[in-house]
C-alpha cells in the first residue's frame, strides 16, 4: 500500500496562504482514504519558542488527524540542515517513518534515501520580485535551488507558476504538476451568513473590499490612489475596507492611508474569522485585487465563490484563475483601476453578470479535485 507523509507544519491555528493549501489538501486526502488504497501520515514541527521551552506536544488544531508524527526540531533549525543533509538524514528518516513519498509543503524537502521526494513551490516572488520581500524570504532562493538537486516531483498551483519555475529555475516541465487550489468556502459556502461573533461595522454603507496580507506586492497603495480619485472626481459614497494581517514592508501603505483626504472612509481590519471574512465578501459592492504577482490568487476565488464581483490585475496567474469572470486592469494604471471599479458599482447589469460568472467559475475548483490530482501524481511517480 502506498505510504505518504506530508509536512503539515504550515497549518497554523489561524491559517492563511500556505496553511490554507495544506489544510485543504490534507483534509481532502483524508476523505479519499475510504475509496483509495494509501496511508497518510501528517508530520509536525514545533515552533522555535515551544521547542526552546521543551514543549513538543501537537497543537490542538492538528489532533483530529489519526496518524501524526512529530519531527522534534523547529523549522528555523531544520532549514539550515538543507546545507548539510547527509549528517542528519538517517535520523530524519526514522522520524518520518520511511514513507514511499515524502511531501514538503513549504519550498523544502529533505533528501531521503528510500522515498520519492516531492516539494510544493507556490510562486517565485523571492526570485522575480525580491524588492517585495525581506532578507529571510530572500534565503528561499538558495534553499529551493539546493532542494531541486534531489527533488523527484514539484507541485505548483497554476500554469503561470509552472512557467516561472521552468524559466527561472530551469526545471524540466515534465517534473512539475499543476494542482490548482480551491476556496476555503467551497465545501459549504452557505455558512458565510452566520458568523459566531459580531463586528462593529454598518453594512448599510456600501464598500469596496480588499482581502490579503498587507504588503507591497499586493499593490494596495495604487488601490488607495484609485479610491481617492473616485472620491474626488465622482463623490463616490463607498468606503474602502482592507482585511488582512500586516506582512513585510507594510509601513508605506499605512503612511499613504494616513495621507488620504478620505482616510476616515478607509478601514483596516486585521485577522478575522473565516465567517466574518465571508460576510464581508458577500456584502461587498466590488472586490478589488490589483496584485502585481500571484502564484494563484486565492482571494479572487473566494470572492467569486461568495458572490462578490471582481476587479483584478491582468498579471501572473490572475487571468488564469478568474477566466471571463472578472474585469482586468493594468496594475500601475491608477485611473484604469478606478474606472473599472466605477463600472462595477454603477452598472447593476454588469455587476450581476460578474457575480453569476464568478459563481460558475468558482465551481470549477474544489479541494477534492486538488487531492485527486495530487494522488494521481503520487501514483505516477511510483509507477
């Protein structure tokens, strides 16, 4: 029977980005075990603070999985092991249980001697746009290149990212499998209307919505510029709501927000529950995502799933994910971005058309499909 071990360390109590991928994939693979012949182990590494305290217990959000394995070193330490793998591999293999396939879900996989080695690379921001990252993420490049020396298969999340991996890392395209993501709301999109907690926001006030990490790559400053343009030229009645945790290099974004003459109409909300985020999606007049570069663009899919019309950038994977269900703009064209937003909020026919196309497009993506394509690739690797 096929034995698979997946690293679930990125699956944090409040998942975003990679954590959402790991959560969706592992849960969907668990569901397939009833009809497919394979075993699945889930590996967890403690955080550095817990490790220093000697706390090696599994976090509560992982305890529902039956086959948990502890790898008793924090990520910050094991990332350095990649440079000297031969010294540690025998111990690593004992911790991982000698699987047929070991799947590193965060740009890293160790060179196990008796397993097929699989690594997920989501995007190449740290190579294509290093000025959007910090020095820590910049170190990804060397680590990824080192791991490519022994990686047997790469998963990525869009054809756009696959093209980048081929072009910038020189990987044979036959070694790369594209497994698109799905929305965290795809299983039960109806739950968005009943959040358990309340939030002090007057939903009778129309708003433009952005959801993602607050960082330069997301092009939020140009979104604020477009919002100011709409307020000044058209006296638009809407607020601008930015939902997301602070990432790196976020300070200029908040400085620009503070300089806006309409700053009282701009609201930043940090991490919210899935239910509250879904509520904001479902009531938005338009969802705007002008990002410069995305491996997939999960917020666009979430917005379409929950009935928000989408305006997004014509870059990287975003046209691939949204298809014909969004208005596309050049990310540095502030006036074009503003006019696209205005079209959606002022034309009810266009807005309803985008909503319907978005819902139809969102149905093309599911975590079950992601898991099935992943399992298919595992099996081909072993054949």
